[in-house]
């Protein structure tokens, strides 16, 4: 698998692939137990080697992963992407604590859903741990609908399974975004 270089600019954000030199910024944003406990795959404690491994991972062309950076100063806000999860395509993200509650997850989510639609995905799933209702609010703002399923999902950061609420979004019901190159 080769590394694809896909970028996206929204109103306040610049989404870009992670590069090797980004590991310290990634570590600085995610090495917070309050962030990691809301993720299924990130370990706690999160170490420098974890950040280095993350930025070195290959990116599949149909399942991009982005660093969320602030457009005006390139500050790292978090990470977002879509991954193959069995037969589904799953949206996942994290936002560093100093940027919580500022609408960055919603703005980045909209951008990634536009990208997913352009890549030909028709359905995206997502979930959040029940003790993280803020993520559920983000998913609702993005148009995701609860499936009604509550399932246990392992959290590496918690070191145990925890209950999650599942959501789905049919991208065929989203308006198609047409981009014109300048």
C-alpha cells in the first residue's frame, strides 16, 4: 500500500496526511487520558513510539486518514479518517483537549464525509462510548442516525470493553458536493 497525499481545506481547518516529523505534535495532542479513553485502538499510556508508529502507517487510497490542523497557524487539533471495519466504512476521530467544544470535530467530520462521498462510499458507520455523549452530539450534527444498537467494544485506552452507541449515515442521502479547481 502506498501513502496517498490527499488534502482538504474547510473554513477554519486544513486536513492533511500525517508525516514522519508530525509524531511530536501527535503525541502532544493525544497523550491525554481523557482523549485516549474515548478511542478504541489507542493505548494508554500513549508513548512516543505509538505516535511514531501512527505517523508511519500506510494510508489506503479509499480510507484516508488526516491530521486536523488549524488553517491560520497549522496548530494540530486532532485526527480524523475513515477505515474499513469489516464490511463497513467507519468514521473515527479525536480532538486534543484544548480544542474541545469549538466545533472542530463537526467541521472536520463534514469535510471527511464529502471526501468519502467523492471516493464512492455509500454508507458510513460510527460509534461512541456511552460516557462520551459529546461525540454523539457531533455525529448527530453530521447527520448520522442512531441504529438503536448498544454494543460492547474494547477500548485499548481503558484496558477493557465499554458500551458504545452505534450510528450510520447513508451518503446517498447527502447532497453531492461539487468542487471546482481554481
